C-alpha cells in the first residue's frame, strides 16, 4: 500500500539526517496516515479511506460529503 493521502495527496518526501558533526545522510519523511471508516448518509454506505491526520481535521470541519466532492473533482479517488 502506498503512503499517499487519498484526500490531500500528501506523500513521502526526502531530506537529510544531520548529525552533531554536521554529516548528512538521506532519509524519508512519511506523512502521518491513518485508515478510517466513514458513513455516508446520502448513499447509506460505509467507506474506508487512508488519509493524513490533517485531512481528518479537514473532514471534521467541512464534512465527509463535501470532502468526497472535492476528491471527485480532483480525480484522486
């Protein structure tokens, strides 16, 4: 399973570990992803989405129906 948020499209990025002696080694910064089930009352169905915790806050703010409309508009899901 890829480490990509299905709502925002966030994915892993790369950077450096920097030691005290200022040596640099490559590393990955993964997004904070959770798998969550949501109930859609308009369609009377449960869906499972893998999303970042910041996207979860967005869903709490705008609602799952509006979030799904935005996903469909972007063409991500």
